[in-house]
C-alpha cells in the first residue's frame, strides 16, 4: 500500500489519508479543547505533541442546539475536541496554491465541517487547498455570559485562520492567498470577520452566500442569558454555567428557543427567528455590525464574492409545513415586523400590487433575512474601497415537483459539486436537471476563478450599474434583479435585534414565528 501523507505543522506531525487523488487530513486541532478550566474562555493555544498524530477522522462538532427532528449532531461520546479543522490538498509537496477556508453555517447554533455536502474533492481537483473548520456554536459559542468573552465562536474562527497562516504552506498552500468563505451563519461570520481588528491580515478575499442580518444588542443578549440560566436554576455567568454538562446546556437552549413565541412582547424580532442566540454587538469583540463599519470607513474593503438565492425563505416554508397556508394576517405581520420603517410596508404593497399574501410574505422575509443583507454587504464593501461581485441564484430545485424554488442552501451543493450528498439530494432530488448541473458547474468555476485570480468571471457590482450575475439556465450579467426591494431598503441597514415593548395585534406573529423555527440550519 502507498505510504500515507504526513505533514509537519508548527505543533507537530500529522498523518492523513489519500482520497480521490488528494491528501486529506481531518480533525487537526487548532486550539485546546474548550472544556474544564477553558470552558467559555477564548481559544487557548495548542501544546506541541511528540510523535505522529493521526488525522484520519473528522473531529466532533461542538454541542448543537438544533430544533429539528432526529438525533443530535454531537453527543458526549463524540468527545470534547471541538476546535479542529480539516485540510484537503492536491499536493502537500506543492507551493503557492490558493487556499479556501470554509466556515459551515447553521444559525449560529449548529455547524459541522464533516457534512458530506462540504466534500472538497471537486475544488481540490481544480488546484485549491481547502480547509474547513469546526467552532463553538449555540450556548458554548454565542450566549453572552458574565466572566467570559462575547462571541467566542468568532474568536474560534480567528484562531483557525491564525493556524492557517502558520501551517498552510506545509500543505502546499499560500498563506498570502487565503479566501474565507461561508453560507448563512457562515456568511454572517465572514461578514463579521471583514470588520474585526484581530482578523485583519488573516485572509485576502471573502465569499459570502446568503448573509443573514442577525445580531442582537447587549441588553437583549443579557436577557436571553438570564432566561437560559433560569431554566437551570443558576446565574448567567461563566462560573455558574461551567458546571452544567455542555450537551444539557445545548438541549436547554433548544427548549428555550421552542418557547420563543411566548416572549414576543419583550424579545421582538428575535422571538420570530426560531433560535434564541445570535452574535451580539458587544462593543469589544464585535464593536458594530458589518454594514456601518464598512460603509463608514472603519474597516477596509476587500475582494468579495457575495450573493443570495431568489427564493430564500421557501426552504423554511417547506420544512415547517407552512407552504400554501400563509394568510393575509401573516403577511401583515411580516410587513410590520421586518419591512423597513416607516414606509416599507406600504412600499412593498405598492411594488407588488397583485401578489398573494404568501408571495408578499415570502418576498419580505427573503429580503429582510438574507437578500438585502447580502446586497448591502456588497455595497458597503465597495464603499470601503473593496471590489464586490454579486450574484443571484434563480434556477429552482426540481425536488418536490419544483416547490422548493431557488431556496436557501441550494447554492451550497451546487458550489461544492456535491449534488449526490444526502443534503444535496434533499435539495435537488435524485436526478439533477441539466440546468442544475450547468449552474453547478458555473458557480463552482466562479469560486475557483475568484479564489485563484480575484474575479469570478463577471463585472464587479458598482453603484452606477449594479451589475449582478443571474445564475440560471442561460446565465447573464444584468442589473440587480430585485430592484424593487433594493429601492425599498435604500438607506436602511439591518439593525440589531433589541428588547421591545408590545404593540398592536400579535396574533399573526405567532403563526409567522412557526415558519422560522429551525429554519436556519442546513436541511439534513
């Protein structure tokens, strides 16, 4: 049998495996396990090891809070070495290969780099070194606790990028040609990293698919932490919660999230989101949201490939069984909660005079949750001196008779070329159409070109033309296709969720909230 690939990192030797013609290393730690005395702390530097460390299996993801049916993605038996990463390289003996670092998404409460949807084989075959990471999510990574740094999940991601800078050359990669990428919460992480001081210099370019506009104020985050601790009969401090089993804490966060409709009068829009935790604008790790930081010149722009799907919200309607059931009251609630004040609700109705209640609701939620945050990140990055390339995926999924549309997450297996993975099949069906295959090839090639050269193959998005790549059967570069929504949101950036007072009739809000629950994790 051929000798297995072995690489010397700054911390010690790792032995991987050969797979599909590439060298694959899995479960390499980039920080010490965040348990015991290190629980809820910033990621601690690794201690070097002697001998050869086996890197054949994925590391366990951090405890997940996933409000979907089925077994949890992690369990105590999986271990506590949550801060690991994986490297797939065409040739460990090469030099100067471009590097893609993938941050998995999952509503900031779930993330698993071992998901088959993220198989890097097709990208590695094109000459990229692909790194994917695990990081702390949910209560371990994002609940605001007294005595612990905020947004610990982001600190983990920075530690992983520092590992890449130290070590990727040993795998054939160029530390000066690193592109960080993610979708959904992974894209939200990328957006945050664009503006965080400790992340500067750790990557050259960025890819962000379906950027969520989800952040909360410190006041709201403190209230959420108090509610979570109250379920356990303890205080919302790192010291008190460090004695609670991590998987029990993850389960309590899931239970707290399931009861969010009952907190709608105090937690406002967060109570409609389905999960109780998101990054906090803490004034320390994340001083402000990415949009004003970039647009206001407090962060420098970079090369950015950013986009969204046409029917972002459709996935959540289907997953929750609400497709085809939304009412006029549901649409009114969507407009009340998420259209930009004070004229947004009227502007949406004027722009879509013949839309059904469900069509209107889907447009508002798709805009507020993903489409407008993605567009505005492109605009803000350009304002900060960067170059932004924008796309919209319009080709719909053939699954479920086409009911899924061009839904949230559909772009991920298309970009990775993993249509035959379990999640890929769930999104596109067992027999991808020729159009899906063609768009998958185009999107993957756009990634490869962008990571390698800094351009995906179409013109940059500028304020005067707003050119966008529209990905469909016959793709084209054209003015931004969601112009009506862009006009409605002009002058409005996604605002952090905050504590609010009750107002008006909220009956429809409960029904709309049901369409969110669990929606931001990738379908399994």
